[in-house]
């Protein structure tokens, strides 16, 4: 088998060398010299887009820690491996296919300074820039790819938590490839690729500044379908269907993950201007901050009033819900509105968590569906309510405008329909081929040993040294 | 009770919407278009201020880890919750009141590129910009708010460690609000708000570049008052008053926290130029680095000479003391002086830790008072010694100038008097209303279960799933 | 003894004050006012160099976590202390000597915007800028120092892992000083200081954009010599010389360290343009990302095919090997080539790990030699293969040019010869003076108690409080 494996790798590498060599002559501006001449502001905009993208990428680490802390120790190595490999897999999917489907043909629609040179496309799907070769070998297009890549990776990794503790890793990696290559970019094209939602004839067209819908609702609803199809963990529901509580195994991981996600969000939202010359970035950063902090306080005091305890997990999920909620409206609203949006997002998250667990009876070990789909849909709608008309020509209900809300409602309908249908097909296909769920024995033992051959904290004997396999 | 709670939230939200809607017409430049036209350097300065502010905010995570590692496991959830919620509470206090008291009326005095449009005020307190509405809805003012907010949050969180393991969380959150709304900003106004200390007729006036005094001494002295008023932990002193050693529970957390704080300090000090067009930022970064590394080496070798051991906690606190010490003088001195300042800061921290523990008999579980007040006062004075006249017209004793040292001594007197008095009043009021200290039973059990209903690492049974409450 | 210690410190501080005072009159542009006038792009370039340098510095934390997770718990405090103090020690060595040997006399050769004012030197060693005094008290020189400092620190810390669990901390700190003052900077001068390798008459001269050779191969080969000279850990090889497996003690640390290193690499490679006006930074960032993700996937699937398990450590080391491999060619190649380079780097790392462990019988607890020397040498050669001629006038075999490969081969020969010889002399001298290896008793007990007086997680009794020593 190893021989065949080697030959496959060799063939893949040879094909890449050939493809690359053949296409590199078509590059647009691979050094940036022409771009710099045409746009003296390019350096500060590149610095902004790259560094905020680094911060967004770092959220992968936050998601890994957050989930690892919320699940049981016996599945932690499995969870960390999934969290690490999903963006690796997604990087190749988005490089090969996703980016071309999302942006090929429409150019960048946000931040004119970063507009790229891709050409062919239509309101439903893009079709150029595969493998970043040809005209896509260009400093601006590649800066743009970087920022979009880390957003795709964020959408993908949201699902890990909801399906944790019982999903096979090979099924998860297949999912990672498909969501990043197809489901995420096609819906993304409708909005950020200048597709039909972006150009709706209501208000300014549907608007989702940094992705409450494009990233978080896509991730959250995919998580809903996946968690439903893989089924609840053994023991989650008693025979009467009453849910049981599994305590988080490591609250230090949970709070660390939340801190890192919050840190990354300062890249996620302000970076989405794609240009530092758009000085609205300061308002966006502060709006993001205020929604996140308000979400934490509202959630934690809600728990205190109810149970007399200051629940740390509730504070963390309240923050995350607030951050998800402000992601779409962050550029369009004033600071006071961010406080309102964060507060409402926390309450919606709390309601949605109960709805998913008790009404839908879907087992989401980390609360990802409530945070990302609950907070995400609220965020898309909040644009239609609180946009104050100071930015991008977007005015919501508080300015007496109804049209924007119509566009936002259509957007919500579109993302719900698209994701529920395509995610169902995707997980169904994986289930019928690779299989979604680990065996009962593996699940009871924990996935770490059967799938990875390692425990998070090995026994004394394993540490003391064993004969080489 | 829940019904009343709901109505209170609803009323608060309604008030916000009303306030916001009423005031948004008065905005100055909420999109930044005019600002960009007037100042083509604005984008690079915004990028600098925002990103360095992100780094400063990330220090919250460092403080959380550092303290969690130094205290006992049974209080860790309590500590992490306080560390997470203090900046959340502080964000609303500084948004509503603190910023207006600190800067309203004086404009920014450091970094002219970031000067804001606030107007009314006097040498003792500011009075405009409440809730960031009206004229404060402006990209420059809001960028400035962001950077100042994370500094206020740093001062606030310093206290958590010194009062750890026996302070009620509701008391702590009340403190967080008051220090960020009143104590920190009013003293800050005297200096960074262009108040009476800034304009002292000695040397260039009192100078504290990034806050050895404004942030660290305020935090450290507030911690001293708080730790004294709440009293030592049970068992800290034996009947003869001899202190006992509680070993840090997790040295990995301690060193992680120190790394993250060091990382954030690269935002704290260089970012305090508030402008990237001030190229002194490179000197400031290197001065910060050298003082931190020298502090670690001096402290760890001091311990090695004394005990024959390389003490990791001493290395970490030596670094932090060096960083606190260089914070005021970082812009005014040469690299060689930073090495001296860091070395002396570490020795002062070691002396101060013993003084607090053995002479004052104040129980500070993490050494925050020694690091932040000890290192902080030294830093303010170091400006008067080592400023070499190359920057900001500030020359110290090494240039034969005595006037600057006079200003720095007055500043030290002012911060000591202001903080000891106001912190005493604040903690006394909290003690008489909410109560400061957990019960003896709660303290012996650890605060995690009684106040939060969770342990850091729950038992096997809790992880295995329990019936839903 | 303490009296002598105090006098030594006092004398050192007095000497610094004297030196500093005497030389500060010779400063070039310590405030940056002249630099800003001469180069209006300086602010964005300073922001880029400083912030990417902060990210590189943060890699120290990643290395600390990664190694701590791979070794046994009983040596963790020792490892964390080494990881923290090596860059502290290195900072003083590079400030006093290393920078002057590396760059004094040749100016910066990469990124003309950051060229500094140093003057005397030759193709083999630099000779100005000691202690950053005199002409080196200049904003540009000091920005340059910062970025180079964090690279030197990276090379130094690579060795910690390979020599872990049996090396005395004082020996390690002596090594840290010597490698940062002499071994690293002299070879670095040959290349980045414009020395004889940079000006080789083949291709464009030897090229190593961000240090696959200068940083990683130097670190990896020094690690090889050190690990060989200190000998394998007790029990690593059975009497027949067959290696035994010690399981990593904490996989959460391992994956956290890898995430943080990956994050820092976005500073390491793109920052090496030393200028944001060089828009190639976007291509460099994406090349870095793709090589890292491909390395992970290739390594983990190699393990899956061989053992049927998804090995998380293999994924992490695959990523790191990919990142090391792309470090030299990152600016010179297209994205498709980065995928190839990352894939090959992972396979070389896997082969090299076996070669070191089973053929050389050198015990490297973390795999640093395979990742950094294996990936590093491959990276230097990859420039000669995949450089596509779009950047810096560098064209490799894929463009039909052989000359560049000749230069790269000479570079590889030079780094191997230089490091093996000088590292041997250095470790031999340390062995004969301080001694390299802990005693058998210390090693069996673990180094934490004998050298540091602390455990990572102390016993219940230690936490409960003991009488003050």
C-alpha cells in the first residue's frame, strides 16, 4: 500500500509542477511594483488586510481550545486533531476550488482598494482563479485570497464542536473539504461576490459586513444538520428524552479559547473593510468590543438571577453570541446600538440553546448552533434595524427605512434554505460512503485511542518509555 | 424575580435606543472621510493605534493565566471569571463615564495626529463624551477611546490577583465599575488629559509615557488597599504573624501568562505614541524588550545566588517589574538606560514583595503590589533620572537637569495620595453594602463551587453526565 | 556572597551609565524626524517591521509550549525556565555583540527602506554597533535590530528541545549567550550581512529569504551537536541500541505550541521584506500558509497509511517542517510550488527523524533536528529549484537556470561546516567548564526539584501552605 501511496504523491506533485510552470507566464502583477505605482495607499491597506487576517486565522486556536474544554477528556486528542486539520484541508479546497467559485467573476465588492483582477462569473457562481494560477498570481488577488481563506476556515471549524465526541475523523475531514470548496463559497458569492443577494432591489441590497450570515449562520446551520444526522452522544438523553448535563472538562481551556476568539474578532470585523484608508475601522473595532462585553454581562447576570451562580461558560458563550451578532452590522451602527445588539444576542443564544437541546433534541456539546446560527441570524436582521445611515448608504428601521429589513429577511431565508438543503445532501453522502459515526465501543472508550493512538495525558507507563512499535 | 429582571433589561435597552437616536445627528466625522482628507497619514496611524490596542487588550488573557497559575486550584474558576468580567464591566463604565471624565475637555495631549474633538473641561476633571454619543461619534475620538479603554482595563485587572481567593465576585465587579468610571480616569486626566500634573512648571511638566504611574501604580496601590481591607487568606500567617508559603498551583499558567503579558506590552508602550509617524516607536519597542529581559535575568540570578535554585516565578515577576518600570520612561531614554531601569526594577520588586508580606502583613497571593506599585513608582522616577533629552524635551539627572525630577516626585506624591484615599473610600463603601469577603466556609471549600457551581476540572461523575437541574 | 553579588551589579550598572552617557552624543537620528522627512513611507514600513517582529517574538511562547508538551512532566519547569531565559540571555548577547558582528559594516541588504547607518566591516564579520550606542542610536538601526534580535532568539531556542530532560540550566544559559553572540551572527553576516555567500558569482548569489538556513539550519545543527554531546536520556536506548518511545506528556501543549508557532511564522516570513512597500508580502504570507497546511496533511496521512492512526504529533511536526522548508524560498516561488515544498519537507522530516534516532542514535526528545535542520536544508535547496524569476532576480531549475542551485549548494556546505565545527567547540568548552549534563540522580528524579525547587503541579501539601524558608 505504501508503494501506491508514494506513487500517488509523486504523481500529484508532478502534476502541480506541470500546471504551475505552464500557467505562471500569465501572472498579473506578482511583485506588486505596478500596483504600488497605481495606488500609493496599497502598503497600508496590505498591512491591514494581512495582519487582521493573521488574527482571524489565530481564531482556529481559540476554537480548538474552547471545544476541547467543553467536551470530555477522552475525546480531546480527537477534537484537537480535527480542529488542526480542518483548516489544513480547507486551505487546499479553497485554493483549488472555493475561491474561484466565490469570487471569480465578480471582483471584490467591499473595499475598492483591494479589488482584484478576476473576470468571468454570474450572479450565482464564480468561475476563475482556480489554484491561484494565471491571472490570479497577483499581489492584490492573493492578499484578497488570504483574507477570504481565513473566513472560510472559520465557517468550517464551527461544526467541529457540535458534532464532537462521536464523529469519525475521516468523515469530518471529508466534510471540511466539501464545505470549503462548495457550500460556503457559493452562498458567499451571492453576497460578497456581488451576486443576487448583494444586488437585491431593497435598501442597499442585502448587507452582511463581516459575516454574521456568510460565516456564522452557514457554520451554525451546517452544525445543526450535522449534529442532527450523527445523532446525540450515548447517554445524552434518558429514555424519556430528557437531556442530561455533561460538565465541561476544563474551564481554563474554555476561557482561554474565548479570550483568543475575542482577540481574533478584532481582525474579523475591522479587517473586513479590506482597507485602512477606510477610517471607519475604529468604530467597527469599538462596536465589536462593546457587543462582546455586553453579551458576557447580560448572559452571566441572567444566569445569576436564575441560579444564583456566576456561570463562566455562560459568560463565554454570551460574549461569543454578542460578537457573532455584531459581525454583520458592525460597520453600519453606532456604539450605543452595539450595546443593544450584544445584549439581545446573548438572550437569543440562551433561548436557542434550550430550543436545540430540549425541543429539537439535537445534541450540541459546545453550544455552537445557538451561538453561531442564533447570533448570526440576529446579526443579519440587526442591520435592518440599527443601521444609522452614516456608512455605505445603509439605513434601517431606526431611520424609518423598511427596505433594508426586507433585503435582510430575504438573505436570512436564502441562507437557511441553502445550508439546510446542501448540508443535508453532503452529510448524507458522507454517511453512505465513509460513514459519519464512530462505533459504540469507540465512543464509550473515547475516540482518542482508537483513532489517534494517543491520550491527552498518557499514563505513567506510557510516559516511562515503551518498546518502539 | 425574572419578570422584574426582564423589565429592567427592556427599560435599559429602550433608554439606549432613545439616547442613541437622539444624539446621532451631532456626530463629527463618523465615517472618516473628512479626517482622511485633512490627514493623509491617518490610515497608518489608525492601524498602529488599533493593532497595538488589540495587543494591550490581549494582556487581559495574560493576567488571567498568570493569576490562575499562582493561586490554589479551588479558586481558579472564580479567578478566571473575575478576570473575564472585570474588563466587560469596565468597558461599560468607561464608555458611559470614565472616558468623559478623563479626556473630555482636554483633548489628547500625546500624538497630535490622534487629537480628538472633545471640548469642555478643566485641570481636574473632564466633562464631555459620555456614552460616545454626540460629537464623540467620530472616527478619531473612537480610535482614541479604544486605546484608552484597554489601558483602563489593565489598571482594573491588576487588583484581581492581590485580592484573590477570598473576595466575593459581586464585590469585585462593583469595584471594577467604580475604578474604571472614577478613580482611574480622574487621576489620568491630571496627566494624560492635560491636567495640572501635565502642566507643572518643573522640567517639561510631569511625564509618564505609557503609564508606570497612570496604569500600574494606580492598579498596584488600589490592590494594596483592597488586599489590606479584605484581610489575609486563612492560614497565610501563623499566630506569631509569620507568613507561610502557598506554592503556585500551575507554573505552566504562570509562564504562559508572562509570555502573553510581555507580548501585549509591545502594544502598551510603543502604541502610546498614538502615531506611527512618530518613528521613535522602534526605540520604545527595544527599550521595552531590554528592560523586560534584564529584569528576568537579575531576578532569577538574585534567587540563584540566595537559594541555589533558578526560580521560574521570580524570573516571571522580574520580567514584569522590568516592564512596569520602563513603561513611563520608555520613550525618553536610550537602550543602555533601559537595561539599568529593568535591573533596578527587579531588585525593587523583590524588596517590595518582602516589605508587603512581612512588614505590612498584607497578603498578596500573586505579588501584584510589588510588581505594579513598586515597579511603577520606580518607573515614574526613572524618567527624572535617565531621560536623555532626545525626545519630547524631557531631560533628567544624567543630563544635569533637576527640574524634571521635581515634577516626577510631585506626580508620585499625587498618585499615592489620590489612590490611597479614594480606594479606601471605595472599598469601605463596598464592604458596608455588598460585603467584601466570602464566608469562612466558602473560603475553606474554595470559591468555585459556592459562587460559580463549577470546578476547574470536575470529578468523573460530573463529567459522566447528571440529570438536568 | 550576597555582598560581592551586590557590588558586581553595582559596578555593572555604573559602567553602563558611564558608557551610555559618553556615547549618546554620537546618535544618528534617535527621534526619527529626519528619517520621516527623507522617507514618507517610513511609518508603514516601521509598523510592518515592528508588528511582524512582535509575532516572531511570540514564537518563543510557542516553542516553550511545544517542547513542554513533548517531554515528561518531571522536567517541565526546567524546560519552561530554559525557554523563557534563553531569549533573555540572548537579548543581552545580541545587544552587546551579536548585532555588531552580524550587521556592522554591511548595512541591511534586504529591504532598502530599512538600510541602516552602520559602517565598518568585511565579507566575514561585522564590527560596529556594539551596545546600540553611538551611530546605532538611530530609529532605523534600532527597528532593524529588533527584527534581527527575534530571529537570533528563534535560532537559539530550537536547541532547548533536542537537549531537554538532561542538560543543566547553567550550561544551557551559557550556550544561549555564545550562540547569539557568535555562532549565529557570524554565519548570518555571510548571508544577510552582505558577506561572501550573498555575493557568490552564481545565480543571484546565495539567497535565503527568511532563514531556512540562517535560522533553522543553524538551530537544528547546533541541536544535533548538543544532543549528541550530552548523550541520550537514561532509558532511551535499550542495551541493543534500539530506541524506546516516550509518549508526549501533554498533547494540548503540543498543539497549542504549533498554533502559536504557525501564527508567529506570519511575522517571520512576510516581515522579512523589512518593508510594506514591497507588496510581495501577500504572496509570501500565502506561500507560508500553504506550505504549513500541506506539510500537516502529508505527514498525518503518511502516518495513517502506515499505522491506521491520525497522529497529532506527526501533523504538528509536518506543519513545522513545511513552514521551515518554505522559509528560504517564500518570496521567490508561486503558491503551487509552496504546496510542493511543504509536502516534500514533511516527508524529509519523517525520514530525518528516523535517521537521527536510529542511525545516528542521537536522542532528540522533540524532533527539533529533523524539523529544523532537515526542513531547513531542503528549504535552502528549494530556492534553487522553484524560484520562478518574478522576484529579486532569482531563477531556479524550473526556469532552466543551474547557477542559483550552485550558490544554494555552496551555502548548504558552508552552514553545515560552520555550525558543526563551532558548535562542537562551544559545547566542548561548556562541558569542560560548567559541565553539560545533570547527575544521574537529578535526571531520574527530574530536573524540576533539584534545579528549580518547584514542580509544575505541586502536591496538595505544598499548595496547602508551608513555613517560610
